[in-house]
């Protein structure tokens, strides 16, 4: 390091000793020097709230890392209703398995707020793989965890009632976006009723009614643009 600046700083993130790839678990074992070399291959893309990042059917041959912001990954049911699969925030990534085999996305993605992505192409990733073969095992481990998460979501959607499903969603949101306050745990970005409904597989009106119910039970506080979880343990008891 020289003059207080990282020797291999990611030029796209403008960071100091903090690389976007450092947020991705599969790269956590790399040294600062190795991280800097990989950072030289990174390109940067920015999206406004509501922008489509890619649509289902698009060719995927890159790794996308969420540097800042958040996005939703979703598909559509046979009835044409949007179904959110999962939410990604700073440090999360997708397209990892497509680095091993070029395919197409089987889902779409859109920015939930102004979002900045760092992108590593499959071609450059292959160079990394040849130098660091241990990365492949970490990708498999992460992918396994993601599959388990999706299995858990499917189980929740098919076996639990709406209050339990909503409680599960709020708990997961506090894990990803929770900020402790004097009132409770505030979810740091606002997720609209429509997105909640699409994720839970119910109507927007149902979500609104059940949020009002949870608020009446003093489990949450609902504001015009925020939700505060007041009693996290009580939400967990609903699962």
C-alpha cells in the first residue's frame, strides 16, 4: 500500500482495500494481491430503480456481484403472475454456475433501488479458475445453500398459512436489510405490497390485511415507506 491507497484497488468501485469481489464468499480465501489481479477484469454497470437487468431467456456468461443496492430475481407463473424467487443485496451475486457452462437465464432480474453491479466474464473467470482451482468447490457449496434456500421457500409457500409465510418473509428481510433502532429492527429498504404479494403467492390486498393484523398485535410497525419489526421472537413463534 502506498500513500494510503490500495495498490490493487478496484478502479470501478473506487474502493480502498475493499474489492467488490471480497463480498463474494467464493473469493474469500484469496490474498489481497490475488484479489487485486482479479479486480482488473471487473466491469461496472449501474441501474436505476425499476430497471430490468436481464430477462428470462437472455444468455448468461458472466458473474454479477451486487456492489450497492438491491434487486429481485423473479419468474412468471402459468397464469402470468410474477413470482419472486429471492432478493439480492450488497455482497450477493448470481450467474455463478453459468460461468462454468454458458446457458440462458431461467428467470428475470430488476433493480429494487439504484443498484451498482460488478461483472466478471466467463472468459476471465476461466483464467481465475486455472490459477485457483479451490474456487470451484466454494461455488458448489454456495450453490447448494442457494438450492436449499429455494427448497425452503417452496416448502413455506405450500405448507404454511399466510401469516407464517409473511412472518418468514419479514424475518428474512431483517437478516438482509435490518437496522436496529429504538423502535425495533427497521427494514432499511422499502418493499412494496405488490412485491411482497408476488413473493408469497397471494394478493396485494391480503398482504395489506395481514400486515395490519401483525401491527395490531404489536409485532410490527408499518409506516408509509418503512416497516419496523418490534417483536422478532414473536414472529419466529409463528413459523
